[in-house]
C-alpha cells in the first residue's frame, strides 16, 4: 500500500478519535472548546470527501477552498472565545479581522471564479498567517497565565506554518519531479499526524481529569 495513503489514513483515524473524545465534554465546556470541536468535525468531513473523490478518480482540488475557509473561520472563532476572558481587545480585533477577511475572500472568488476549481495560494497564505499570529499571541499570554490548549496551540502553529508553505507553493510543487513531489506530500501528511497527536495529548493532560471527576 502507498505510504502516502497510509499516512493520510492514520492522520484521519487519529482525527476521528479526537472528535470522539473531545465530544465527550462538549456540553460541559466553554465556547472556545465547542468551536474547536466544530473545527475538528469540519476538517474531518472535508478530508473524508477528498479521499472519496481521489479514490473514485475525481478532481478534489476545489475542496481545498472549503478546507482552508472552514479552518480559518472556526479556528478564528476558537481564538476569539479563547481570548475573550483574558484579552478582550485582541478578541475584538480577531472578530473584525475575521469579518474583513471573509468579505475579501468572497470578493476575490467573485472576481476570479476560476480559483474555485484550483488552489488559492494568496487565500491560503493570508488565512494561515493570521492563524499563526493568533497562536503566537495566545502562547505569549501563556507565559504569565495558566491557560488550556497549550499543546493544541503549539500544534496549530507548527502545522499551519508548514502546511502554508506547502499549499501556498502548490503551483511550484507540480513542476518538481515526482519523487520530490511525493516527499513533500508525505511530509505534510506526517506533520498532520504529529498535529493530531498533540491535540490528543491536550485532551489527556487538560480535559481527561475533568471528565473523570464529573463522571
């Protein structure tokens, strides 16, 4: 079996495990937690659709637009509520930036509808940079405060930085030889597994005790 398919399947499997265990405490946790769970569910659905399309030989590039849009919107809302109780000013800035960015992307797709069926490097890079900034700001707050989602935020930072480089340069990747091309996508799949393992560890360290105490 192809290594890339194995890595993709493992990543999707860990993602599904994360959805199940995080959903256990869904009703008992705050809005930041709930939007993070919604994010996990959203990307799981899109990745499953991408796998189905690829398996049946259909083009699935257009689904990347949904992937990055859903990721940006739901993780922005996650950080909006995460900052809500510690830095309301940053929280409000995130809200304003989210609205402006969504409107800007909508205008971009209306002017260049052909982007819908291909990668959108500018959209990927812009939304990724914003999410990385939010992650850095949140990690900075953790230097003086004890806050949840440390491992998750580290995972967001590491994975989005690496994936942004890969997807934003997708038009260049296709010009590489097949060996380098496959190596890049395998690296991305491996980093996604690391990201999901950090999310899994977050639940173990931060949320598992809460579940056991309440149960």
